C-alpha cells in the first residue's frame, strides 16, 4: 500500500510540474517549441527533477520515454 501512495505522490508531483511548464509555454507564445522541448529534456535529466518526483523507477521510466522517444505497450507491459 505504501508503494502505491509513493507512486501517487510522484505522479502528482510530475503532473504539477508539467502543468506549470505548460502554463509558462502558453503564456510566452514567442518561445519556439524547440526551445521548450530542449528545456523540458534538460529538466527531465536533472537531479532536481529526480528529487521533485522522489521515485527512482518513475524517473527512469519518464527519462526513457522522453529521451529515447519510446512508447509503452500496455498489452505487453513493455517499452517499445
């Protein structure tokens, strides 16, 4: 049960982070999308982001999906 609570906290922290980044991007439409994407990639790989979500497995999962542009196959429960 504790693992589920930890995962929910981590997902919530990630969701709040992503919402804030999205709001910043939407407010500053003059920022090229590529700049936003580069900043996002840099943040995902940072120790600060890892501390923010405080979940090593989730951090690694997000990094793989974002950096390597992989997707998660729900039927096989694997990254593809």
